[in-house]
DNA sequence: GAGCGCCTGAGAACCATTGTCAACTCTGGT
DNA sequence: ACCAGAGTTGACAATGGTTCTCAGGCGCTC
C-alpha cells in the first residue's frame, strides 16, 4: 500500500515548483536549505516511486547522474541541448510504431524503448560569420 | 602528443572484434582473460581517447554504466532482450530522418541521437497457456 | 645511447546510488 | 480512542563504476 507522507509530498512539491531536470541530490539539498529535513535515502525512494508512477521522467547525464522532471503522462522523448541543457519534449507516433513493428518482426514482445536526441539549440549556436 | 602503444592497440582491437556496446569493465576483463594485462585506468583512458577521436560511440545504460562501441560507418540501433541480453541490430532510416527533422524544427543543429529498444525475445517468452 | 615527456598501472579516492535496520507513523479494526 | 501491523523513514554503511595520484616505464627524437 502506498501511503502519502510529509516527505513524499515535499519531494513532489519541489518538482511542482521547478522547471526542467533536477537530480535527487539537488532536491535533497533544496529541501535541506528550506528547513525541510528529509533523508537522502527517502528522496531517492520518493523520486523513484514518482518515476515508477509515471509522474516524473528520468534521463541520465553524460556523467551518469540521474535527472528527474515532472512530465506529462503521455509518452514522449527529449530533445536536449548539449550546451545549455535546455530540453524540449517531442512526441513521435512514427517512432513508437516503428519500434513496435521492428521488435515484432524479430519476435520480441513487451516492447519498450528509449530515445534521446541531442543537438545544439539556436541560442547556444555561435553565429559563425 | 598521442603515442601509439600496445595497450591502446589492444583496446582498439577489442572493439574491432566485438559487435555492439561494451563497457570499459568488460573490455578490461576480456583483455585480462586473454592474457593481455592492461590496467583498468588505462582501459578507461584509452576508451575515452577513442571516443574523443570519434572512433567510438558511447551511451549510458539505465544503471549509469557507460557503454562504447565502434562507430560503424553505418548507423543503426539495438533491439535488446531484457531476459537473455541477445541483441539484434536494426537500421531505421525513418527514425533518423524523423529525429533530424524534429530537431531542426526546434532550431537544433549538429544533431545526434540514441535509441535502444527493449523487449522479450521469442526464446525467453514463457508460452502462457 | 641519452634525455625528455607522455604513458602506464596499482591502489586510493570519489561520488551517486542502494542496502540495512531499528525506530517511527499512518491506517483500519475494535 | 486504542492497538496492532505494515509501510516509511533516516542515519550510516556498503557498493560499484569512474577518476585521480604518482612513481616507474617506455617511445620518440637527437
């Protein structure tokens, strides 16, 4: 049984306030400085629980750190700027279908997939003369 | 100055022999069992150097482990069995184009992407009666 | 062959993440 | 309200991939 607790609410609240991706460590630090003492383990657990429930979306940085963010329930992918980290959510029915079809053709069932697109966004691109 | 050494050649050779993605740890273990003693640190350095040179491509697993593979001239993705780990290489021109187009629409340049498909292969699926 | 640097490698350090476990706190039944 | 039981918490230890350190090794050039 999942029980609503102060700590869980606190973690969820952080993602309501913040835009974009944030690490568990960051959430923990933020709660600490806000005077809201929540154990680090608890933050990790809460964040993972939220991710399991589909309330948070997670990606990995190049350094292997896990980042989470409040996301829409519908399945989508991310377009991430290599320079400033800005992310755009993109939906791609085409890709979903393609992935399912290809997997099916090879006899794979219960299919899921991960897709991240990286690039340099317009703001970060240096206007080379 | 970059100097060609036995160790670096050994690491590069591993990726010539192997298909798909492999971790630095795995490369190290493989060299060890092959009687080719190369320090773990050196494997990490070699792998990163190769990645910097664009000879290897890297991704992160869900657990945060870094995987590398030889950049084949031909771009493709992987269909991985969750149970036995069997992988199938799949090419998807559709996806490539879609990714480029979507990125372009959002003003992103210099686009790359990672895509992995997970599922349960026919052999591992339990024939539920 | 000699000297200069880059390179190597064993181990320690690092750090995000996960595991442990006793104490705690909801929740439902009485 | 009270109690019992089960989910939760949090300080701390442990884990594991990756990086750092530094003394010694080795390739290159002269």
